[in-house]
């Protein structure tokens, strides 16, 4: 039929144009990078096959870590207010209650061994450079001791799930730097302090699920340097599951009507489809008189 | 004054005073449209409906939007999108509708070009249509600024900057348009005024003019045939509906349009709910920041072809800077469609494919516009810049060549 032919020509012209300005242009402007690596296989300083000893880990953590970090779930409260902690370290050290749950085991062990290389921040903190990273390297610990610390952190992590887990993971992993005003969540480190410490202001993440979208976030959080070379945002070392929880939290905050949109969408389309059919039957009736 | 009888019904009461019967006949049941048309002739009605949808969804947005640089972004992305019941629905409908309306405008325009519906008495339809195109462009551009995202800001910056190229008064002109030396709160508030008041008013006026311009020359048909509408109408009214070449606007013409509208709306709502990124650019969900230039700045898709004509001239020719050349080409591109009826020197009113030379011109233009649109989005580096230059030149040459091509065609077909 002639009208279908016309429709096909229009669809082809529109389709070619659409392909050029959307998928193709996107592909040119945002070239694919290496896929996310949740094994953090670039780091091999610590033998993570060793089984950790929780009791020994507890001793090591209490001796080394709680001077800076709180671990509220284990009864170690924060020893100074956020503003003072930020003044002392540049950034408020995160609470470690969920550390054993959210960080990948291999990442965590290697982070304790050497934070700067684990976070991919060697360009900011070169060996022997003027600036020192606020958290010391524990490369003097044996691999066994580090795995003891990891085992202890895993043992204190509370089991959470659902939306609570989404928020808890976000707070622990991102909350010291980023605010999310649409979730009424403010960065624990004061604004000026974090800017001075990072050299860049961590953006408010309220709408980043929309502006960056899931695919980008999936790669970026796993390794910021791959997508934004030279950025001061550190690699944070989340497991794939924890990262999905963070992204889910960003979506609940930035795109809270998604479920409503998708279910209503089907109904509206069905409704207009029925309208189109009725209109077609009516048109057939009317035109049968004039043809 | 006429004498008024006691009315027997409410309808009659109104009819006596407003002449409803007569009015409906003139506007609907005895407004004649050729029978020999396809679904492309439904685009005008689709556009009218889309304009209605945009006005209604816009009114809902207007109830919560705040035209202030400190509040605009959150009033849209938080208040409207997340707090107000179904606020997101109105925003999606409005934003996707504004984009899709241009798709339909382009189909409508190129239908007019394809079937030669812009000449031999139809010049005013065409000119009022082009006026609508310009007004819709202004409406789209001013509206895109309102959410005050990164692309709002930077597209506004780049586009207002263009006026700086106007000789002598350029610099002052830019400041006058922006209300400041840079894109700022005063720019946002005045574009808000344009978007919700002045431009929509002008659009309504132009739609009235467009519809009025259709009445005397009548709508064209698939064969480009000229016939006596009065005679065909008489035939129809006498009951010979099958042999008459015309149908009334209501219900016959509109019954077909409603069906086309239904199919279109299924597609439209699919985009509204499930596929809206093309109209609501992700970059625009970053708040405007005058200190942070985005890696890629591009206007909305429907401006890309003319944006590429502007960018295409990136080097000096004969002592004139690339920037000035681009600006001249851009000015030509904005105006040239207006004079199309006079550039086409062939008297033929026929579908392009039945015109011996024009058909090549038409399809060449389509291809060139698609190339311009795609390369208007891609970064203008390396070969992209040269393809942009070549397609901008092609665009200009096509219009320079049109009078010659169509004159040759006129000769060949012997004035038919
Ligand atoms: C956006 C607002 C517009 C609206 C609401 C509108 C509406 C209409 C309507 C209802 C018709 C009659 C039915 C039809 O042929 O589709 C029509 C015809 C026409 N319009 Fe538009 N139009 C718009 C924009 C334009 C533009 C931008 C152009 C191109 C410059 C244009 C050019 C024409 C022409 C040439 C015709 C006559 C078609 C023929 O005779 O076959 N219109 N318009």
C-alpha cells in the first residue's frame, strides 16, 4: 500500500538521523573504556588467601585505627566533632562499621597496606612528595596481620538489606565527601575543608543518576581515573553488590518516580492504542461512503 | 437590527445570537478538502493537537516553576519532578512534546516542498508556515533555558553570542538580549517571559493566519491537481459523494486525522515514558555552572543542521574570517526557506518524483540536511570539520542552483 511505503521512507530517514545524533554521536563522544574490574586484580601486595583471625584483628584495629576512625557498631564512638576531624586530617575519616561488608576483600587488604596506590591517587601523592596522604600505610604489617584486621572488620559489619543497605552503603562510602541535598544528606566533611583537601568540590550527587546514568556510574565508581583521567576522586573499592546499592540509592533519590512512570506508561499506551483502533473503525465507516 | 423570535431551545437561543449553524458550516461541515490525500495531510492537525498539549502541560509546570537562577534548577528537578503529584508527567510530556513537535513540523514542511504546496497561490500558506517555524524555534530555545542546567546555560551562551557577529552593533546587541554582559538571572527571567507569554501569543496569531491563508487557495492534493472546488462541493452536497473530488473537513477529513493521531500518540507516549533522553539531555541534569564548560556543547537536535551551517566555515576565505562566513551562511539558512516559492521557477505543481529535475534537488536536500544534522552534533575536529564544510557549501549551492534547475525544468515540460 502506498501510505505504508511513505511511512517506511519517513521511518528510514528519521531512523538514520536518530542513529547519527544519538547512539553514534554518543559512541564518538564517550568512547568505551575497559570494563569495571571488581576483583581489583591490579593489586597483589597482600596474600588474601590467608584466613584471618578475628581476635587478633580486634587487637590490631584498636591499637592502630580507632585513633582516627569510629566503629560505632563495635562501640568505638567518634572521638572529635566532624569539623575538628576535618581540620586534623583534611577529610573526616569514615566510620568503619560497614567496611567489612562494602569493600572488596582484596581492595581492603591492599588499601590498608598502601592507601595511595589502592585509591589510584599516586599522581596526587607521589612518593616523597610534599603532600602526605592522611592515613598511614600499614606496609609494616605482615600479610597475616592485615588479613586479621580484614576478618575483624567483616565480623563487626551488621547484616542489612533493602533500602536501609542502600543508604548505609552510600553514607559509608561516599558521605564523607559528597552531599545529596534531595535526600537531605550533607557531607560529613564541611564544604570548604573538603574543597581544600581534594582540590575540587565533590558535586552534590542528587541528580547524578540522571546526568551520568547507570552505565557511566558503574565504570566511574569502580575506577574514576579510567573515565576522568587525573581526577582527584579516589577509587573507593566497593564490591559489585555494594556499588549497586549506592547506585540504587542515587536512583531512589534522583529518580524517585521511576516505578510510577513505567507502570503508568504501559496503561497510557494501551489507552491510546485502543483509541487508535476505534478511530480506525470510525474512519473506515465514514470513508466507505465517499470512496 | 434583526428581529429575534422566542427561541425553542437553548441551541436555538445561541444560534440566533452567534450564528452557530452558519459558523459550523463554514468552518467544519462545508469546509472542503480534496479527497485525494494521504496521511501526510494529517500533520497540520497533529501540530494543532501538539500545540494544545504543550500549552496545557506548560500551564501545569508554570504553577511550580521559579524563574530565578538560584531556584530554577531545583524547582524543576526536585519540586516538579519528585514532589508534586504527576509533576514529572507534565514535565516529560512538555519536554518530549517540544522535541517531537519539530519532527512533525519538519515532516509537514517537507511534505509541502515535496508536493509543491508552496506556489501558485499558496505562497501565503507557506510564508505563514515559515513564520510558525521561526516562532516555534524561539519557543523551543527559550524553553530549553528554563531548567537552568549546564546545556541550558551553555547553549544560551553560544547562541546569544552569535548575535555578536552582527556588524557594528553586535557587541551591544548581545548585551541587550542578555540584559547583562553574560548569561545571568536577567537573561533567564526575560526568556521566561518570552517563553510563557510573548512567543505563545505570537504563535496563536500565526496559527490563525496560517489557517486563514488555507481558505482561498485550498489545500493541495497528492496529484497537484487544480479543480473547481465549488463545483465539486455542489456534487458532494447533491449526494454524489463518490464522484466528488472533495470531502468536508468534518467529519470525513478529521476522521482520518484522528486515526493518524491515535497511531502517533502511541509512539509519542512511548517516548514520553520510556525513551526521553533525546529530548531531555542528561547533561542538562547538571546545574548551570558558568565556570565549567561542558566537553561538548550542542543545541537541541532540531537546530543542529543550521548550527552546522554556522560552524561549517572554520577558515578564512578571501580575507573574510571563518566566523563571519559562518554567520552569513547561517543568516542565509534562516531566511532561504521563506523565499522558496520564488526560487522555484517551474510552474509544475506535482509530487517531486514526477518532476524531471526537481526530484534530484529534493532528495539531495534531504540527504544534505541529514548529514548537517548528524555532523552538527559530532565534535568538529579532523575530517568532521571538512564534512561539515562540504555539507554547508552543498546547502548553499543547492539553493543557488534551484532557480536554474527549475527554469530548465520549466522549459523541458513546456510550461505545464
Ligand atoms: C507548528 C504549527 C503549524 C500548524 C499548527 C500547522 C497547521 C496546518 C494545518 C492544519 C494545515 C492543513 C492540513 C495539512 O495540509 O496538513 C496546514 C497546511 C499547510 N502548512 Fe502548516 N502548520 C504549522 C506549521 C507549518 C510550517 C512550519 C510550514 C512550512 C513552512 C507549514 C506549511 C504548510 C503548507 C505548505 C500547508 C498546505 C499543505 C497543502 O496544501 O497540501 N505549516 N498547516
